[in-house]
C-alpha cells in the first residue's frame, strides 16, 4: 500500500479543509497517509478524525484592527520556526518512510523529502508574495520570494487549486472543497437554528485573523436590520457574542454545511470559504485583511476591498438571498489523480 506523508500549514483552517478533502479521496482508493501540522490546525484535523502529528511551528502574521502588520518580523519568525520544525519532520519521515511527501503551504516536509530523495508535491494557491510595505520589509521579502520561486520550480509537481493550463511541473486541478454532507434543513436542525428566515453566516478565519469582522457585522445588523434574517457566527477567536437573532457556534468542524445552507456568507477573503460558497451557489462577501496580499487578490476577483467593511450593512442587504448556479467543484478528485500519478 502506498504511503503519503502530508504536511499542512498551521495558519488558518483553509489548508486543513483542503487537505481533508484530498485525504478522503486518497483513502477511498486505499492510499495510506499521515498528516502533520501545528497549533489549532492540528487540533482541528484530529477533531475531524484524521491522524495528525502536532509538530509545525508558525504563528502567522500579526493583524491589528483588520490590518496586517510587521511582515518582516513574520518572515523572520517563520524562518526560525521552519528550522525547528524540520528536525521534528525528519523524525516522522524516517519512522514512516513515505513513498511521497505532499505539502499544502508547509515547507519542512519538502526540505526533508529533498534530502531523502523522495518525490515532492507542493499544493498552493498563493504563488506570489507581496505582504511587505516598508523598505526593510521589502528587502527581506525579495530574498524570501527568490527562495519561494526556486521551491516552486524544484518540486516534482506544483498543484494549484484553481483553473488554468498545465505547464512544466504545474498542474491545475480546480478549486478543492469538502463535500456537503447535510441538507440545509438538516444543518439548521443540527445547530439548533431557526427553521425559517434567512441565514447570514459570518465565517471567520481559523487563525483568529478574521475577528475584526465580528464587530463590524454585528453593528451593521443592529443599525440596519435585514428583515426576516438571523446571524450565525463560526470561526476561531475570543469570547463568543450573544444577542437577539445571533447564534455563535465557535469552531464548526463541518463549516461547509453551514456555507451551503446560508443565504449569505460574509468572510475574510480566504480562498477555501470563497470556493465553498461558489461551489454551492451561496452569495459571498469577502472583506480582506488590509495589506494581506493573498486575501486582497481574492477579494479583488469578486470586486471587494478592505474599504467595503465600512458599507457592510448595505452590501449584506443587497446580496442576501442572491443565489447563483452551483459550480460543484471537483478539485479534490483531480488532485487525488495527480498525486496518484506521482506514486
């Protein structure tokens, strides 16, 4: 039986949900796999029932009031964390002896696989950086970007969860999303939500970086009530909120079911939630963290910027209930097939 060692970035839960979607498809065809990550992401994967080693260190960038700060410090801390993580990954690799190493924006596994002569697959939708603002930060980022470009070129396969034309070692598989497992009515029952009315879901980042949206959305709902609606909050951050027509669920293991059941999703512009909404035809508003290059690019593709937080009430009233044709993405199956071709 083929064995895959699968590294998952610990920053947010989008990488984890993408890994779950692909791991399920690998399991279906008899591939043995072991996941490794860190922090809240590792604990999330374990809670979802996936064997996961909690070894990866990387706390992610600092976000203050919806703005990304100190990119240079993040790069430096991440590099130091990579060195610490690599030693732990070496031990797992030598014990497990995988046939293939797959990493979703996790880097220690790629380095260890290269040193052991093992095939490497890198999964990423973030192929460009651009987080730095100051002169020193940009200087550091140029060096990091050079390393990152070489990594993309050196791996055996670069799997991109978007649509595009394959070239060289690049394989485009389309968006990767988890399968919806419950109907809208069942989801409302599961989480003790009203059976009627329009559900507005505030889906916040698993990294706590999306917490700035909570105050904005709750205030907008109070100042400009949307008739026959209620707010559901999911995600990882501090104290839960309470109030009339507010249902704060904390971290939800199968958040894709809430996304599918909602009449509107509001989120930071993380790719996983955005793709889940598009896959199910759920209207989506993406408010990016300011200066977070990846989220700003994702939001721009839908016509949003961080400034739209100031008119979130207007946007919610406009978009709620405007469902589109579900796209039913099959990226997980396509990614599985690409990985199998590497074994």
